[in-house]
C-alpha cells in the first residue's frame, strides 16, 4: 500500500512539473490532470479566437476534471446561448457555499447583524470576488482571459493561487454578453487575412461592419449602460445573480485603449459612494501596477472612465457595496490578432489577453491580502448609509399608482430587482413637507391608502438615492477643470483641437422622471401603517361581460393602452380616436385620445369580442362598452372630431450611418414591447425600394450629412416626393438635422447655429426695390452650440395636437447632444422647451441653458399630403426613458391618419 502511494505521489510530482508550457503566470506550476485550453481546443489561448460553443466545451471539461469548480448555467441570451457562472474556490469552500453566501447576506443588513457579528464573519468568511468578462462582446481579449483565469485557478499549484482559493470564492461570469461575442468572433474569423492577421490599422479586419463591430447584444442595446434599467434579459439575469451572491469586489473587463487602463477611478465619482470605495480601488490598482511593472508594461489610471453614471457594470456594483472596477486592455477586439501602434510597434492578441489575466490575478491577490478589512467595509457601507439616511433632506419617496397602475407595478418590480425596500400604505396619511420632481418648493399633501412608500432609511439607501435623487452632483474640482476647458475652447479657432471637457456619459437619469411615475419626495417620515412589498403588485382591470351594440372604448393614457392600440392595429382591427372629450350615457368621462373600437366596423375579425377582451386582460387595460354613438356631454362618437385610424405600415432605416443603439431601441420596442410589425431597410438598396409599400419611415439617430450624401440627389428627390404624396417621415436626434439641410428642405425649422432666424425674417419682409438700394447686413458668425451631456429638461406640450394624445401639458425629456432647433415657421411645434425652469436635473452649461427656452423639442411639418415629424433628441434613449415611449409611438401610430 505504501509503495503504491509513493508511486502515485511521484507520478503526480512529475505530472505537475511537466505541465504544458504556460507562461501567463510567472513561476506557474500546474496539475496536468486538469486539461489545458490547448489540449481541449487545439490551440493556445491567444493564437486563435474562441467561439461560444468551444468555451462551453472547455468549462464542461474543467467541471469534470477539477474539484475546485462548479459551473452554474444561470440564463440564456435572446439568441438562446448559455450564460454561465464559474464558481471557483477550494474544495472545502465549495462544499459550504450556501453557508458562505448566507454569511455574506448577513453583512448586507446592519439592522439585524451587529458590528461584533460582522467582525467575526469578516475574519472567518472567504471574500467573494466577481470577475466579469465579455460584457462588450467584440472586446475579445476579455473572453479569452476569463478562460485562462479559470484554468489558472483550477490547475495552479503555486502559493498565490492556493491562497486565493483558500480565502476567496471567485465568480467568473463567462460571458456576460454571448450574442455580441459570437457575432464578433464569426465576423473576425471570416475576415482576417494571413496566419496571424494583418497589423495595418487600415486592414478591413480592424473595421467591422455595422453589426459586427458592435459590442451590443442581439437588440443592439449597450449592456454596460443597462445595469439599473434592466431592460434586457441578459442584464436581468446578471442582476439576479449579483444580488444572490453579493460580491465584495467586482472587476469588469473591456478593451481596447491605447494602453491598459485600471483603477483608481477617473472623476467624476458618484457622490453617493463612501471614501472606502476609492480607497480599496486604489489599493487594488496599486497591486495591479506592481504586477505590470514586473513586465515593464505601459498603463494609465484615473482618466476617462468615470464612476458617475450608475448604469455601468463598475458603478452599479459599487453602489451595492462592492469595489467596482473597469479594466480596459490594449489589444484584441477591433485590433485583431495584431495591431500597429502609433510608434509602429505591434501589439498582439495574446499580449492583450495577458494584460487582462495579470490584472485579474493581481485583483484576486489584493482582495485576499485585505480580505477581512474589505469584508468589514462591505458591512460598513450599509451601516453608514443608514446613519446618513437620518441626515438626508428627503426621508422617503411616495409613489401614487392611480394614473398608470400597470407601469407602476413594473416600476415597483424593478425596485425589488435592485433589492430596494418598498412598502404599501394600508391607510391614508398626510405629509407636511412634500414636492414632486417638477416643483421647487414643498407643501402639505394628503395621500390615499394604497400608495407605495420607499423610505430613504434602508440598507440600499446609496443605490436608492443615486437612482431617485432630484439632481445628482459632481465634485467641485471636476467641474472647475471642465469649466476651465470650456472657456479655453471658446478662444480657439474652429479647426483647432479642443481640450476634452471630461464628461464621459450622461449627468442625469432620475428613474421616476424617466419612467413618468407620479412620485413625490417627502421631508418627513410618514406615520402610517404599512406592509412590505415582496413581489410585483397586481391590479384588477375592468373588462365587460356583455357584448356592446356599438363599440368598445379604452382610454389612451397608459403604457398598457398604447400596447393594446398597437396590437389591435397590427391585427387589422378598425379603430378610431376621439380628439375631444366626452361623457358616455352611463356618466363615465373619456378624455381626448380615447380609442373607439366599433363593432360594426370589425365584422372581419373572427371571434372579435373574445379577442379584444382577451387582449385587454392580457395587457392590463380597462375596457368600456357602449351601445350608442350618442353621448351625454362632449362630442358624439360619429363626430368629425373622431378620426378613423389608418394602419401604419412602418419601415425603419438601418445600417451605417444609423446609430446601432437608436435602431436597436426601436427594434426592441416594436418586437418585444408593442408587438408591432416593421420592415428594416438598408441605405445601400434604398434606391430600389418601393417606398409606397409603407406610409411611415423612421430614421433613427444618424449623421445627417452622411445620410444626405448616401441618398444623393435622386434619393432625396424620391423621399421628398413620397412625403408629398402622403408619407410620414419620423426623425430622431441627429437625423432630425437631415430635413433642415440645403437641398433637402423638408422643414421650415432650423438648427440653432446655422444662421439667425431674425435675419431671414428681415430679408423676407423687405421689398425687392429696397433690397437693391440698401447695403446688406454683415452676416453674423454662426453661434456655437456646446454639447449638453445628458440633462433632464422641461418641455411644454400642445394638448390640442395629436402627437400629445395621452399626455398632459408638461413632460421631462432627455438632452444628450449639441442640437437646438428653432421652431418651425410653417408647421406645428407640439413640444417646446419651457420658458422658465427649463433644466430639471443634470449638467448644462450656463450659457447653453439660456438658449433652450422656447426652442423646439418636437416638430410636425406638413409637406403636401404628408408630414415630417422631428424629435430633437432620442425619446427611446437606452430604453429607460419610458415616459416618452408613447410620445414616440404617437408619431408612428397616429400620424398617417391626421
């Protein structure tokens, strides 16, 4: 027996020493019973590029050969690719994962876990470190690095790896965005030339086409901006797992930058984060720097990639108590297998992978070196948040569900996904100091039973405040530097390179405003009997049992009613809309926008009564039945104020130069939310398209001048004729510049900065004889309009215009551009920026803010029998601006009929 043991140990030692040459980790020693990636895939990581199914094969091999790993399939992407967590630790830790996770969960609620108990847990419990790979699928080094790190932790026998396994549970998310990664891999494999690719920066392999160069998911949505919005199935699954495991360190791996980037953070850093978040990011970053210095590698920290916007996959974990970090490697992705840098040296795919690998391992090393302190600070994150909550001006948020119960239910469900505590008031109550987001001062207000209360005093206070606060602030030092650059740039000529202003992303995102929820901020804590909400609220809708003689009615004032309208139109129901109010015979009030579904006009629909009732119940819309077109007050239902709706036949322009995310949001809304059919059309065959197959054409956010050039004179003429003959052109954000261009001229609106409207009016009014004798004015230089980095602005709506159906006279919109439109002279301007208090939240340059009042946000320009509808920004921005979805939908569903 002893002899056999000696023989086995000798064989094991020889196996370890003779492991495949693996040079990513210095002095690495490996157990050869654990297959290397090369032994399974047929190539060393970095020598080729790995597909999704190959990754699945390798992690399955690891799970079967190593007792250090558990593989959990936690979801599927839209294209049905598996999403996996690799749980890697010592066999002892893996055997008690539930205990470890429950201990960590105790640290998330200081109301039930004492400080002394938290210290004990911090000393004895392993730390949980989440390594996130391939959220941006075409940043390909991350995916490969995740495979290598998994091998290192499963097979490594060096002391550092053993220490990590002993003191940490490592969670590898591989991959976060499988559809994006697979698209990028397939395109690159079909495109690169030569055995190891072409390093020439102009080679086609470095310039993926419109879909394949994107790092977005199936619907072209940016998952690294989607964390709090949770609009996509991948995000929802990751958020669920994130809150199940509650990691203390979270590293999100990206690419490709000039040199490797890692923490410390660039400013601005979200002001709701405590000093300890920055402290530990700096500690981890310094450890990574030492690891990079061992190789003499270049890197940078503290620039560009900020921690302000809470939707990133570094800031969202940070606002949940983790040390959230972004790593950006300098190879792979668009740089392919090799890429020529500015100094004519070449960086390789394998080197970029190596950089991510070392950053990952040094993160793990620093985490276990400071395990107990980081764990205890994870507890203190919420403990200090509770203390801060007592000092906050606003004590709670009160949500009144009455205006849109279906949307409110979805909003509460989103809060619950983020582990934000919500309570239902079981009685009416009064708050002495309360205001809405649209008001500046507080007042006394009575709230009825059934409203939802979200108290600031709760463990998730920091995330709650970040998502709900009226006006997020930024560090004064950051703003001073931004303002210095702004003033300096004003002195430069138009062709001179300007200083960066420092804004990496949007500066406002308030969720209640973005959703259009009726929400109030209270300065006192309501004294009221409440019940905690643990699941998505349910509500009853009224659907009549009878079959009316004349029509079914439903009010068009909720998101659910918009879904029902779209579903009925797409199913070929014949509908009409009342553009004035009325009272039915039973005394029910129906506002403008009420949809009328006449029985007599829908005889062609099989099982008509059953279908419309089924749709209404499914979507959560109350139906009303009427037996006559006669009304008690207001218009009758056969009035000229009732407009029969034509079925919109929708086309959406796609591919270059259209923004992928703008198109993707439209795609997602039509397919997943409204279930409405549309046809995507590429620009490169636009000349052969029969536009008269459609009556609505949508141009998502796109470069206007490129559009003009791609269309050419023939395409512009074709488009203008189609509009004149009854077509509806809908443009979003930059595409709205297109109708204003010389040679297009589909609107009398102008872009601010393209000439003064006052000068034009002066010239129009002067008789020709006077023009010949009067010295012409000198033309003023064009006004410079500076970029507004994602602020929330107040817009007034024309409540008599069809585009405002279902809305009141005031809305909040998002502005993320340098576009300000003068009003249309000959058309309508149903949405204009408010004359006062135009900024609600976020950053706007002071002199720019003065330019918005009275300018157009939404323009309706009649052209012949058709019209052009222009949005100054994208109402579907990142799919969390749900308050504007119906405004966008109005431009599609109603416009062919008016």
